[in-house]
C-alpha cells in the first residue's frame, strides 16, 4: 500500500512539473494551450536522442533537455503563438490542436510509433529497502528532484523580482502593464520556462508514463485536470491537484484495473461540477 | 416605414433561397452522377450530419465542445448492438442510436451549464474519454476490436445494403436532409432566436425572460440526438463499429469541418464535410500519419489567417444560400 | 395593498465587504422613485440583487407582495420586473427588431416554440415595430445592434426593457454616456411611461432626477441614508455631506 502511495506521489510530482507551465500560461495570458503536451513529448524524445544515441549520461542530459525544450518554446511562441493571444478561446483551441496533430505526425514519421525507453544510469535503477518498504530508486529520484524543482519554483515566484512581475501579471495584466511591467516579455520568458519544464517532465516521466507519439493527446486530459482542479492563481493548487491525481490514478489502476482511467475522469467531472473554477481557483 | 417592412424582414429570412434547392438537388443527383463513388457520398452525408449537430451547440448556442464524438460513438454502438442482439432493421438502429445519445446528452447537459470555456472543454473531453474507456474495456462493446458481424436487413424490406453503397448513400442523404429540414425550422423559430440571444449575451437574455438553462439543455439534447443518428448511420451503412468513433480525433475533426465551412448557418457543416472528405479521398494514397499532419496544418493556418477572413470567402454563398 | 416592489432588510456581503446592509425599500404602485448616492454606494449592486443577478446574504424581496428572493432571474423578468443596464447589454449580431421581438415572445411565453417560424405571429411583429417607432428606432430596426451609434443603442436598451410590459421598471443610469442633445429625448421617454409601470430610477444626473422623481432614496455605503420628497432630500444636510467632493452632473 505504501509502495502505491510512493509510486503515486512520484507520478503526481512528474505531472506537476509537466503541467505547471500550462497552469501559469493560462493564468497569465488566459490562453488555452492544448499543445503543451507536445513540448513534453519533445523533451522526452530529445532525452532519448541525447542518452541513447549520443551516449550522454542521463543526469547530464536533463539540463540540456530543459534548455532545448525551452528554446523550442521561445521559437514557437515568437513565431506562432504571439499571433493568437487576442483571439477567441475557440481559435486558441483550434490552433493548439492543430499543433498537436502536426507534432504527433512529425514525431511518428521521424522516430516511429514504438514506445521509447531512455537508458537510465545503474544507480537509479536499483530498488532500495527503506524501513521495510521496497522503493524504486528511480521513483525516489523523481520525488526528490521534482520536489526540489517545486521548491525552487516557489522561491522564484515569491522571492525574485521576476516572480513578482509574474504574479502581478497573473493577477491583473492590464494594471501590471500600467505599472510598467513588460507583460509580453514576462509571458515569453514564462512560456519558455513552462515549455522547458514540460520537456524536463517528459524526459523524467518517460520511464513510467510511456513515451510514444500519442503522448500529447494521451496525457492532455491529465494536464487539463491538474490545471482545472488546481486553479491558475497559485503553485500550491496544481501541486496538490497533481498529487491527488497521481495517487488516485496509480491506486485506481492497482485496485480496480478494469476501470482504467474511468475513475479519474469521473472524479474530475465531479469536482468541476462542485467547483466550476477548480478547487483552488477563483472566478475570473 | 410601412408595417410591411417588419413582417417582410421575418418572411425574407425564413424563405428558401433558390440556391438551396440547387444544393439539395445536386446532393441527391450525386447518387446518379457518381455511381462508383457512393461510399464517399455516404461518408460526406454522415459527416455533414455530425457537423450540423455540432453547429447546433457551437454555432447557435456558443458552447465549445471537444467531446462531441461521445454522442456519435454512443449512437454507433447503440445501433450496432441493437442489430446484433435484436433485429437488423436500419431504422431501428437509427432510432436506437438517436435515443441512446439523446439520453446521455440530456444527462450530461447540466454539466456544461456553468463554468468557463476551459471548464466546458474539460468536461466535454472528460465525458468523451469516459465513454471511450468504457467501450475499450467492456466486453459487450468488443473492446479494442469494436463491433463486427453486424447484419443489416434491407431498407424498408426491399433495398439491400450492398457493396456499391447505393442504398447506404440514399439512406444517409435522406436522413441528413430530413434532419436538416428540422434543424432549419428550429433555427428560425422563437426557440432559435432565444438561442442566438443567449449565445450573444447570456446575461441580457436571462434579464428579458429567456430561461437560459432550460434552452441550453434542450439544444444540447437535440444536438446529441443528431450526432447519435449520424453515428448510427455509420454503423448501419458500414456494418461495423470501430473504437475510433469515440476518439478525440473525431471530435477534433468535426470541429475542423464546421470551422472550415463556417459555424452558425447549417450549410457550413455540410460544405465543410464535403471539402474535407473529397480532399481526404484525393490524397488517400498518402499514409495515415500524413493526413493527421495536414489536418493540423490546416487548423493552424485557418486560425492564423483568421476565421473571419475565411468566413468572407463564404459570404457570397452565405447570402445566396442563407 | 402591497407595494409594487419591496425589500426587507436586504443585505449582501462579499467576504469582508458589505455592499448592502439592511436595505428596506418600498416602491409604491405607479411610483416615480429615484435612487441616488455617491459612487460606490452600491446602487447597481442593489439593482443586481433585485433582479437576481446577485443573491442576498440576508433579507427578502417582494414583488407585489410575492416573495421572489429565491426566484430565478428569468422568472422575475416574466413576472414583470424589468431593468436596463448601466453599460448597454445588447445582442450585437441581432437587429433591434429581432431583439425587441424576442422580448415580446418571451413575455407571451412563446419563446420556447421550436416548430413555428419566428415571425409567424404578425401581431407581435407589429407590436415590436410600433415600440421601436415610439423610440425613433424604426429607421435602423433591421441593422445589427452592434453597429448602431451609442445613442441609438441606449434607446434600444430602454426599449428592450419596456418590451416585456413590466409592472416594475428599474432604470440603471439611463442617461449614462448619452450625448447632451439626446438627453432630453431620454427624459421625455421616461416621463411618458404609463402609470401602470412603477419606476425606480438610478441616476447621477441631478437635473434628470429632480425633474422626474416624486420620491427619492439616498444610498450611502450600502445603506439607505434617508428618503423623502425631492425638496426634503435636497434640503437635507447629511445628503449634501455625503456628496461632498462629488460633482452632481448637469
């Protein structure tokens, strides 16, 4: 049971890192980016290339993955997304779905449709016995790494000037602009960081989420759940939502395997019915 | 201004345009003109009906849904199961499809009443995902293999469904036309007017006495029935139900089709369906994954160019047809 | 005989903020009642409470003696309570004719009919046209409301509220944003309203208020400060104090 909890927490942590970029993007620019998963997928495949083909050690490859995905985010944002900010939600949905389809087809073409596995270092693959519980080394690594990242993000948000500008922009972009904050630049940087984090999450999660061209669509619902349930005004909201989702999904698949993702979707629909603006969000 | 002007306004709006007659005559004539492409005609009619069903909620009530395939899929499975377990009458299948989808539509309609666009998006995706999961895992739906071995009896006892697809095409066209007529009536009715109002300004609509929630529930249910019948048509005419009737891809595709032709005027869905299916047919030799890429590219381009600019392309046909 | 509209201890709290406290207001039948107060006093909040856009934290609302505190928005409209909005709330893609016609249809409980053509009942169409004519909108009645000049939109805003033949009409700053030249027209239309309609007027324009109102309530910081005839209110020192620093319009 504790193993399930452990696995679920690891799963939830990765989901958080994957989805946090989407949450901030939505909160800051009111932009529904359904293609967020594509950046995660890109990160995963870049990791595969770096580690499996180029032989770069896994841990060393991770920062490179972050940078590559962030760069991809910057390019996509400046070239494509910037034209769609002011458009209606329908347009944003159409646009981002289009990007998803394009990215999925492209990856399928270049890398094939089979699932990809990243060669993990020996140290991480071992299972450890702590207090009589069998803990996977990799899962432990995930929890530590993602936990540290989450703390780092919170520090950036609350202690740095950039974080302050970001929070101001999320709260009220118009007023923030009026205060002299370059909201567009904050957004571009945030989008890049969010994409980078998504890519990192994709690389970290490839091991147990499964990396193949269907990744963006398969996990789209999960990202949206984290954002819709966790809200877009805090970091804590999506964090808690992701953990709940991770544990619920792992537990559900273990205890009631026949139900599959059914439980998750039902829980999500139920929560959204009860609180249409998410557990932590506010009406905007 | 004479009183005639106001009355004329309403009369002119609901009157049939000449080009509309041409459109439908051409549609039915295609069965005779393209005897070897009847499967395509069938596909266009079904997709067109599915697009009309989405138009009812998106174009006329402003509800953004990415899970409309749920109703299409439920209709398909219901029709298939009825044919397998009860009787292979095509109309029974259509009725079962419409009914099943309508019930689910009614039950889930209250989910989309409140919340933001994102919430609605989520809930519609979520509901469709739930049904996809059910169909994937349940035994009675055939799981990942879908339903096969469906035997549909001849239409009204005389016209068998053969490989040439003639009966299929005529059935699909007729059903689509009939449901189109109903939808057209609905759009120009007081009910349709109130839908337009609540789409444009829900706050004011409520303030002038429109029971907004009741109206939305009603149109969502009707749209679900339409989508269910479209799905049932697919099951009945192809005698097979695959799992992808519930796939996200299908919800995205019908949204693209509607956007291509323009939402809010019924013919948009039909024209969009025609364009997409003909294009898909022409590039059929390209593999599956290429198709998805171009689909995505078209979506991106449409948005970047601007839907209103594309709508201007349709302005002439819109005036002539609508 | 119960008042046309009455509130009993109406209260609205948003977390720590009290937007309305203990408001007990009575609108007599055929009233020409104005509600004034400095900015932020809670006048629009009160209108939102009365029409059901907001639900009160405490208190009751009675329409002609009937408790409508829990009645949904659209039913209040059907029961005869109509309002205009401070910022025009119209249907940009619909023509004035269709807009007003729809309100009439809903009044006649015909809005849900899906099998009929919208314009089939010509009597209702004629009524819509006549109403628009009274407001001078007949020349633009087949143009989309969104492209009409602001003054016309404002007139449509009021016409729309009247289309329902309300028993109680709440006007939220009808002259707001209306150019000087058109204000007389707005005032004339409001003054011409039949006595069957009880009117509560929220306004900043003091000329408009004092030429129209027979009774004035003063709302300050969410509570009724005083109430009385125009001369009583004008003479009240507390009212002047409340408005200190505020420029009355006009």
